[in-house]
C-alpha cells in the first residue's frame, strides 16, 4: 500500500505514515486481524507458465470434471436459454455497466429492469418488486427482518417448513442472529405443509410464516390460502417462496394472502449456476419504503417524456448502516436483465407452455420409473412441478453413486429416497436415464 509505483495505491509513503500516526498504529498490517493459517506468505505456489502451457494445464484440470447429465433440482434448475438472451445481454453497454445511477445514459437498461419488476408484479399480484437481491436465501432473510419493521405487535419467531433446504436455512439463521429472531420449523405431511400442526404452532409471538410452492420436494402446495389465513389471524407476515416459471401457472400469491414473495428468478435467463442466483422480492405497496435493494421507477424528464430512474434509493445502506433497513447493496441488474429478456422472448403464452411442460414431464418420467422393479415414484401424492421424490429398495446413496458412474446426477435425500428433476433440458437423456435406473435399482 506504500508502493508509489502501484496504480491502485495513490497514497505516497508520507501520506500513509500520516494516516497511520492519526490512527495510532505502526504499520498497515496492524489494521487487519488475519489468522496466520490464511495469511499470505508472499508466495502463491503457482509456477509461472506461458500461454500455451497455461491453457494446457487448465484443460487438464477441467478434464477432471464429471460429465453428468443432471437430473438435479432442489433450487437449481436448467432451462433452455435462447441465444438472443446471450447475444443481447453481452452487448458492451449492458455487460460493462455498473449500477444505473445516471439515468441520462442508462435509459435502455433501466427500462428493461422496470419491465422485469413489472413482470414480477403481474405474476405475484403484489404491488412492488425490486431488481436487486443476491439469491432466494438472502431474499428470505430480508423478508424476515422486514417482518420486524412492519408488524404492529411484538413477535420474534419465524416459522419455516421442516423440509427447508439446509443452505437456505443457514442464511436465514445468519440474518436472524442480529435482531434476535428465533427460527422454528413446522411439520410437513406428504410433501406439503401440515396445516393442522401449523395451526397449533402459530400464535401472536410469530412474526412471519414462510411457505413454498412448489415445495423443496417439488410438490405444489394445495392449501396456501389456509396458511395465509393462519398468518393473518395472528397478525403475522405471510411470506411465500416460488419462482417466475411456476408462478405463471400456479395461483397468484396475492390471491392467497401473501404479503411478501421471495424466490430465485434465475430459472429464466441464466440456466444452472450453482451458488449463483437472482433473488426475487415482491411485496405490498404499504411496505414500499421498507423494501431492500434497488427499485427502478417511471417518471418524466424535463420535456415531459417518459423516463426511468433508480428511486427510493436511500444512502443509509451505504454510509450510515446502523440506520439502514437493509445492507444489501448488490447490483444483480445484469442477471435481472437476462431474466427479463428471456421472459419477453417467451411471451405470456410461451411462459405458460414452459410451466405446463414442468408439470407433464416429471409426471411422465415418474410414471416410467414407477414401472421399474425396486422403484416407487412419486412418493408424495400430489401435483408436482419440475421434480419428484422416488423410493428405492436399494440404498439411495448406492443408487446415486451407480447412476453417477453411468453419467446421470440425482439427489439422495434419505436412506431410500432419491429426488429427480426433469425439464426440457433433460428430455433427450430421459430414455437412457430410465434404462440406467432399471439396472442400478435391482
């Protein structure tokens, strides 16, 4: 940091010394508490290579990856992304753009984001949607903290399904740690919420009830209105998790009493990207000023023409974090842009067609697997979306490992339970997959 030749450290040694004196430390390293086990020792341990050698080494390393056809789901889904999305979103004015603070040079990008928000509003039936969440887990965490700011009575319990994915729950618990929220689970029955058990759990100490449709096991939740009524009767926020493809076919969240809708919109425009997503967040207009992240609004310029701009973007989350409603400052705009492009390319009818395929394809695949000796599918009695759970007489882990050896990836979620996801992206592999299951399930 004191090297004058560095283009990234403009301070002179004298300036750095003056700052260290003001802080009261001897050197820059004293400003950081880095454990010795992870501290940089001055050597990366990476031998120098020329371009050809580096490319050869990278190809060798990437060649170690398993070539699997993924019938995986549980939050990450592969859909065909049209080439127009890749082509248009890779234009320099989109790809190199940071947050669109300057509306006079970012009208096209801002309009696309406004359309993305409008799409979420139409799909959810709620009034407000933002365009800047990390992923579905952080969106859920933001909904939990929102419940503390908008409810009129005290309550520190957040109720979630017992089948909530472990990673999502871990992020939620991290969010809950600061404000002292308690995360508790309610039982599931046959892949859906156990309404009777939930009714016994909800009381005035509950700040928010969270439900999902489809659930993590792919089952379409049939009694969302009952969950919404339970939350309303106890003055709790009702938060619903879903995604844009499912919402194009399922009942609108606003119609079942949802106050907030969260989820991952990266099923449109991005494809499978494990550990990466596009958080979806929509809510009622009365909570407008409590919405985290960024909002794009429509206004008029000096000549009376329709114009778009970032709106209600407070500076607290940047410079006075102790006063902020949210510390999310991420710019997921490019991913939201891709989702908007994909949705526009599909159109309303195309989006519904895609959603209907997400119902019929897993249904038909489950029926075929159910005919395999040693397999019962689906386990849950209900409508499924994209994925389903199957029972295997053989240990699930052995079945998963054997299928992986044959080039197919599925989840093991129990001693004798596997989970299978099917979309249009797996269509050509389904015949071989059924044959592989037939062999390994004996």
